[in-house]
C-alpha cells in the first residue's frame, strides 16, 4: 500500500500540484522534468543559461555548441528520501563528443527513474497474486553547433518508455506500458563582445538561452481516450559572470520555465494538439495568471583554483507560486575538478519554510561524476567557454 500511495502522489507532490488539476490530470511521464545533474541541482535547479557541460543536453543543448572535446557524466539520487525506500532512485548518464567533420557535437543521455517492486493483489482480496517492477526511462540523441561565434543551436530527439505495470487493472485490456517520442529545440547567445551604454563591458560575461523541450504527441497506457500530454516545457535561462581573476570566479544564474500543455478537455473531450498548445498555453487565462504559472530558480556559483585543481561552492533557491504547485526549497552544493575528473553533489532543504521538514523533497541528495578529455576540462571550471 505504501508504494501505491507513493506512485499516486509522485506527480502531485513534486510536479503539478496546482489549482488547475482536473480529472484528466496534468502531464504524463513527469520524470522528464527532474533536474538531472548535481551542479545545476545545487544552483536552485537553474542551468538554462549556464549550460557548459554535458548535462546541458537537458538544460539547453545549444550550450554544447560552445564546447570542445569529449565528456561523460553520471548522476545518482535516491528520490523522495522522506519515504525511506532504497529502490526509489534516479540515474542520469550523459555523453558528448565534438567532431570537426560535422562542425559540432553529438550528444546523448539516458534517464532512468526506478519505482521499485510492487505487489499485485486481487480486486476483492488483499492476497498477493504476483509482483511487478515499475520504471520510467528515456534515451536522448542530439546535435549542437554554432551558427555564429556568439550563437549556438541545439536539437534533441528522445525515445520515452514508461512501464508502470505489466498489465491493466481489473478488466482493462492492455498494460500499463507506454512508449512515445519527443524532440527539443534550443538556442544560446554568448556574446564575445558586448558593450552596453551606461552599464559597461560584458565581453564573455553574459549568456542567455531558450529551450523548448519534450515537444511531442500525447502518451497513453491503455487506450487513446485516456491519453495525457507529455510535459512540453519552455525554459529561459540566464547566466552572468559577476567576477573572474586568475584564481576566482563568481557566476549568477537564473531560470524561468513554464509548461506548454493544454490541461483541460473541451466539451468534445478533446485537448489542443501538442503543437497548438505551444501557443495556446500562454493564453489559457489572463496574462497575470499565466505569469504566476512560471517557475523561477536562481543560483550562485563560486570557483577557486587553477587549471589543475579547483573547487566550487554553490547555493540556490527554487520558487513556485503557492496556487501553482507551491514548491519552495533552498539548495546547496560543492564540486571538485582535478585533471580529467570532476565530482559534484547537491542537497535540497525545505526546512527553512513552514512545514518543510515533512516535505518529500527535503534532504534530497544528488551525486555526479564527470570525466572530460581532449580539451573538455575547459568547460568544467571557471566562467564560460570562450568559444571553439
């Protein structure tokens, strides 16, 4: 029973618990929105403007256009630690490789959310009649290239597979297994030269990115009539290098994101198509209401060290309007870089907010291991990459 409660509450508690929820729900496969890496996780889950390592395939794949070399990373997190289940975890694996012949980088990632083992009982009896395992997974393949010294473009294609159950409930035909596809399109502006009157020189200090991710058709488990949209998401990310010298660097990050889905069905029991919702989701309500639906996150990252060894301290804040999810938490983290290797961790705390000590996200830890070579290490430290 405990696991069934967790499965039912997972989306509500973490992703879409807001006043727009209806009988049809919000979006399926919400694991696609989880902040995957420890570095951005420690920056209040902001990374759309920074996007200078292989995890940019999630935050903004266009950021990879500014990188060289090869990099792999793996992140692990025991999810919802408040429930105390060791087999509820999240893993994220990334890879990127710059290739001269295509004037860009090939990228890929594997996302895996394990929900553990469940007990199946009869409809009218608590007697165990079987067991099954549940998980969500996605494989992403992408390409990033420069359109100009200051502009990057990133494209991703994604295969999504969700296995909630190996068979339907009761007399339902089919099973709780679904497969779909989606794609992302992103751009990044990192000006090498930028002088703003009255404000000063911003050469190689500012980065602005836009990423529209998980664009694709609805997904369903049993039948098309029960289909739900996948979580198409708009993200605007900014990063600004506040200072940098030979040994120190300080960077401010900020992300603003919004779901681009049609949450309600009309009188004909239909939703807008996913490509229509890219536009209509901005105008479901009045402008002020739609702006309240935007999730904000901010972070501050400090690096100290040289090219051989450096360490980072990070902190951040995540905010969601009380009527549109009410997720609020602080994040902290740290990182190390030595030669080809890097290690990051992040920690989420909701204790600073009223009732936060009992929030399922409280005490969430993420750990990431990074290996980069052939010049990739330049992206794993201070400031922004200065171009290829």
